[in-house]
């Protein structure tokens, strides 16, 4: 469950949502405590209510012209996991022991939702009607000129943003995750009843409670990877 609070800022009225299942707001704990977990405590189950809360929080991530092209298949049933296992290559432990595996897809037809998204923004007072019409007309022309490859690159970038945010949200709720790229990307959409021409798989994210603390890993310092011009 969540509570909506209203706050007035210099940029207008904003709505703050607080989630009852969230365990911490400590940013350092969330970022520095995250580990990629391979084996989970299989006795821990995440309710669909809380999973929905976490996805709702994650989707506050930015996306190109706010089209929110990410789509999620939450695989939390035994039947769903049995379907996923043959496609998971060397990642069977995560599938078997996690509370769920979230398959993150991106929607090549995300512009179909533009009218709904921008119309709701007008209704909520986030933009005037004339701005909505101006922006949608401009975006419609831009998107119609995109090749499938350019469109795919754009929406995959957006899906990457929401995926990282989802892993941080999970940590805030007291759960652990593992992003997985090793799976049969050419089969997974059809296996779960999706149009494989429309829905492009990006990654799997296993989620649950770690059976043991994950290993720390070394990161290159910012000085080694940053260039100033």
C-alpha cells in the first residue's frame, strides 16, 4: 500500500508517494549494499502487491519524450519458472531459488501510448493542451522517420534506465537482485505469449532474499574513467 502526499514547490504542486513496504531511504546503503546474487532463500516470497509497488517506483525513471516503453513479465509461479528454465542458459540457480524473475522487455510500438500519456498530463495540470498538441505533432514526425534499428536503440536505452532503478528500488525494499543477460532472447517473448516483433527482450532480473551475502567487487576509480575537456 502507499500514501500520496502533496507538496508545493517553486515548480508547482507535486505528489509524493510513500510506500509502506519500503525498508530504507538510506541512499548509501541502497547503492553500496547492492550485490549481484546468484542463490536466494527460496522460502522468501514477495507478494504481487509489493512487486507491483516496486515496479511502480521503478517506472519513475526517465525515458525519451516520456513514452515509457518498458514492459515487464513477472515470472513468480512454478509453471512460469519451468517455462523460463530451458531459456536461462547457465542461470538456473537464480531462476530456481529467487522469489521471482522479472523479464524486462521494450515495446517497439510505444508511441501508441503517446496520446494517453500526454492527455493525462494535461488532465493533471502538468502541461496545457496546446503544448501537448505541439509536442505530439513534432514527435510523431520524428518517430515516423526512425528506422527500426534507431527505434530499437532508443527504447533499449530507456529499458536499461528502468532496470537499474528497479534493482535499486528492490534494495530499498530489503531484497537482492541479479541482472541477467545470458538467456535465449530469440525465444523468450514467444514463450510467454508476446509478439516477438513488437516486444524486444532486454534483460532478466532475479529478485529475492540472498541466501548468503554477495561478494564485494572492485570498481575502477572515477579518475581512471573520466575525461575532462
